[in-house]
C-alpha cells in the first residue's frame, strides 16, 4: 500500500495559536514528500518539499515551517497562526515520476 | 520558468455532451504533464499523465489528453459527460528537479441534466 494519511481532517484555530499538521505515508521508504496549500483565489501552492529525513526545502517565505523527523512522516507547523494561513493543506508523495496526494486538512483560522 | 494556463475557470456542459478542458504550458525543459481531479473537500486524484512516448494518453473514467508540443498544449477530453464528472480539474507540469509541480488555476466542470 502507498496510502497517505493526513491528520487532522479539519481544524479550527484562533489567530496566534500554534499549529501542527501531520502527514504519514505507507509503502516505499525514503519517498520525496511535499506540502501544498490550496487557498481561495490562490490556487495550489507548493510550500515545502523533502527528499529525506531532516532535509527540508522551502518554496515561499511564510509563517510556516516543516520537519521530517522520520522517513515516512512529514509535519507542517506554525508558532503563531495568521488569518491568511486558512486553507486546505495537501500532502503528496512521489512515486516514480508522479505525485500522489493525501485527503487533505481543512484549516480555518478565526 | 514554468507556467500552466487553464483557459476557462468554469465550464458547463450537458450530460452526454463532449467535455473539453484546455491547458497550455510553458517550460524550458521537456515537461511531464498531469491532469488531476478534485471533488469537494477531497484530495487530488490523478486522472492521467504524459511523460514520454505516445502523445495521446488515456486515463481513468473515460478521459484522455493529447500532448501537442508544437501548440504547447495538453487538453483534456471526454466524449460523453456524466453527472459524476462534476468536479474541479487541475492541469500540472513538472520539469525541474525533485519533480515539483506547477499547477494551473483549475477549471470547475458543471454537468447539467
């Protein structure tokens, strides 16, 4: 199985609170992993990608950070959420030359 | 620099009619091209992809797309729309390191009975 799990499925957080979104994958070891955000009017934006444990590349400057503490775990974090962090967060894994996506996490910041 | 342009943010067709969703791309290297579909509050599902070889590619649910290098296009078609095809469709391109994807802004397909 190459299943991608994302947790939680939905989240409502106040401005200024911390954030932790988790992505775990099954199957092939040491996959490339990606975090995307889908926000209204802004399409799908690549936030971070990782080619291995502890290796994180950031694509856009922002209020968020990512970590990869284990081979099959990818975490998206923030110390203080902004209203503009609201959106649908998608984790993806690379299999061959194709990215496959998880079910997503809906984040609403109030 | 790479970019993807999807013409038409919203396409409406009747059930049984032809579906045509347009995608044009710009890439400085030979591209890999993808179509994904997204149903409300769900992740993206791969419909089909072009990497190398045959330029007409067939995907799931009766969809197909043709890679036309001279026109820098990768339009998605389906001969006969079904109500279950109503969703948002994204064209995407990867052509650089680490297979990062560049997405178009998406096309919302509505199917009318």
